[in-house]
């Protein structure tokens, strides 16, 4: 049988029947590639919207946050590697339908205050079909959808989701493809995702984690800010401090002074720049 090609992200894995892609979340079945993590929830919590981080969309409110497993990047500093870097056999999960999650979001709204559903923790777009189906159910109940993503997806995926996503925080991890070679991604695809969500009327915020020796020069953050400003200087940027995690446990954290210096660099181009993990 001819290998099936996954069209979810620029990696475009070619998979023999039964094989699982690089992301650990998509599998070839009968000549097509499906989301092996569909409906498999590894994490669920009611979080402040600011924790996503999203600072300028319904501030002070909560959002019911759900995650699955798998990711199409291999960031050596991953904070959620226990679910993002594993497949179905390496995690514990519970199964839920889109309607069940939407109903839970609605009950949580009535009981504890909740604006909707956030797709987060692992990389949501490797299971984009579940995000789409949940988002439709959430909108049908008059609630909102929030996406937290690395943004490394094919245009067709982002274009299908854009009308359903009310707010998104997209990681722009570094200023160039050279940086994305380090984390296993596609810089141009991420930039395109940011543009697409913004053009669709989605509230977009961007996060850049500052890793010492990798993207902590003034020119690195200036390049990130220049791209964001080319889309809109009103898009908020979160300049965030790195702490040792995953494969970089022997590294030193970013200094607070460096994060604040780089935030000041970004403010030359952007009107809303915040610091994180400081």
C-alpha cells in the first residue's frame, strides 16, 4: 500500500498503514491519516485566562483548559514533555466527546465562572479535528474558544480553525528558520499562522521564551517584534523567562535583567509587551 501523507504540519510524514507520525498523535489507517489522540484527554483544569498566557482577552476570567498528547516539535526546553513527547502508550487519559466537554464547560460557567474551552498543554493542532469539533459545540452553547499553540501547521488546518477560535496565544519561539531548526519546526508556517488568525478577527497574543545563548540578543527579539509589528503593533508579546526543563536541566535560567532588557527592545516596535516568569 502506498504510504499515507499527513497534511497537518509542514513535516508531512509519510506513514505506512498503522504507523504513527513524528508527533506521536497521528496514525495511518486505511490509506489516510487520522488523529490517534481524538477525544483522549490527559489534562483538564480551570485556569485563569492570564495563565495561557493571554492578558487582554476577558482579563480576570477563567477558562476550562484541556490537553491530549503529542507534539510536532522537539523543543529541548519543553515544560509539558510528560504528555507532549509521548504517544498513547506513554500517557494516562480519559475519553470524552466534543459534546461532553462543551457541556462540562457550560456547567463550569454556571458553577465556578468560565468563559469557554481552551485547547492547550500539549500541541492542540496535532489533533486539530478534535479542536474543530469541540469548538463548534462550544460556540453552539454561546461560549468562547481559546487556542494555545506552537502555530506550526499547514495553512489548510489553520484556515479551517480560524473562524472558530476567539483568542489564541501562538509561540514565536525565535527569529529565524535557524532557530526553528533547533526545535524541529518551520518558522514561515508559524508566521503564517499568526497572520491568518489575526486576519480572521481572532484575538492574538504571542509568546517568546528567552533561552540563554539561543535567542537572547537584542537583535533576536527586535526581529521577533518587527515581524509582529508588520501584522499589527497592537498584538501583545509576552517575553518570558526560561527555567531549566526537559533536556536542558543543566542550563542556567534566563536572568530577570535580560528579560526586562529584551522587553524594552520589543517596546520600540510594539505597544503591548509583557514579561513572564519573572
